[in-house]
């Protein structure tokens, strides 16, 4: 008998997985997502991506949007559903032990890294920033300690050298869908056991702030290429331009060459502490993303070194 699940999730990554589970006849008895928030430049109140999927696909299914998932009344409402399993995919709140203890089969989570590597909120960013060649997806039992539960399934993924954050998120989302479905189906047939994580191999991946996207041209071209990939397309790696304007750098390639650090050639080649970086796509503040050649036609910038000040 297939388990009845409550699905917890908020952004597009989670919404696509919810859509996939519904398409494969997973029994979703409720959806829990973050409250509607202001979005975009207009700051209009808008529902999460997960709520949008739920409204369009399973409109009669309860949707909960608690400000605090630990609220006693919310916990009572969850318990009353009689769900067998909680499935969490980028929900955005810490879940209390009381909540995790509600379903008889426990609670599971999709985590986009090969646990115990990169526990925390930003595993994809850190994999790119560190220039990793391999990452992956883990399905784990949720325990109170951050991302420390037994691993039920894992699938590795090889990262192409030019892949950025947005592209890797989409790739790992695609990997996650059948992996999560297979785990849920296992719960229908038997008790599901996992493999304890090795504490000696634990690393952490804390959330990045947009200010950490500031580019230091004294680093090597390889380091900067990874830095830019890890912040693209959001929140964006950036440097200062004259007039206190920011320039986001969205796509680059590693090149050869030597010159004064920070100098930018008419072709968009920037000299770094070691090697050079070919700029490919940029986004000046207040404008849309564009090829570097389009930006350089109107820009009067000869050196970007002051971006590190």
C-alpha cells in the first residue's frame, strides 16, 4: 500500500519535484509551504512556486502556510491528517522534533550533495565555489541535527567545468525526481533503512549573502571562474564600476595572458592575480544581462581593480 505523504517545499526546485510526484500518482494528502511573500521589483505579494503547483494540480488538497512550523495548532492539524510520511524539499524553516515525530514512517529530505559533504543551506554554491568535479543528491532521514540523518539513497553527478549555479540546480533537480520516487515506493513495501553518515567526513555549506559575491581580481583566474559560476545567475558575482554602480559578471571562461591586475581589454579579457578571465556575459546595474561585447561598446572602463576596495 503506497504511503500518504505531506509535502513540504517552497521554491521552483521543490515545485518541479512535487509536480513529478503527482504525475507518478504519489498520494499527497497536504502541502506545506512558506507564506505568500513580496516578489520582484513591484514587491507584489505572490504565492510560492510549490503553492502554485498545488493550486493547479491538487486544488482540493489542504495547503498550509505557517509562519512558524512549530506552532502547536499547526502540529495538531498535521497530526489529524494521518499521513504516513513527511517529504521535505527546500522548505525554508527548521522543523521541530515534535513535527518530525508525527508520521509513523518518519520524515525524509532531498539534499543536493553527497552527504556528509556540504550539510547546510547552500551545498550547490559551495560545490561550484570549490571547483568540485563531482556532486550529487542524497535522500536522507531527517533528524534534529542539521542534515545528519541516515542516508537512504545517493546518486553522484559529474559537474561540467562551465556549468553555473542555475544550470546545476536544474540538473540536480532532474536527478532528484526519480531518486525520491524510488525511495517513497520502497516505503510502500517494507521498512526503509539507511546508512549512517561518517562524522569524520562532515563539511558544512552555510548560506551565502549577496555581498560575498564581490570579486577580488587578485585571485587566480581559476578561482574567479568558480566564484562567478557559484553566484550565477543569482545573486550574481559583481564588481564596482565608476559612479558606484555594480557590474554583475554572469559567465566567463579561463584564458591565458598576463597584464596589470584588473585591466580589461577591448575584447573583455581581464587580467587576474594568476592568468586571465574572458568575460562572456555581464549585467550592468539596472539593465538586462548582455554579451560582454555589447556592454563594452558603451562602457569606458579600462580597469576593474577598484572592485576589491
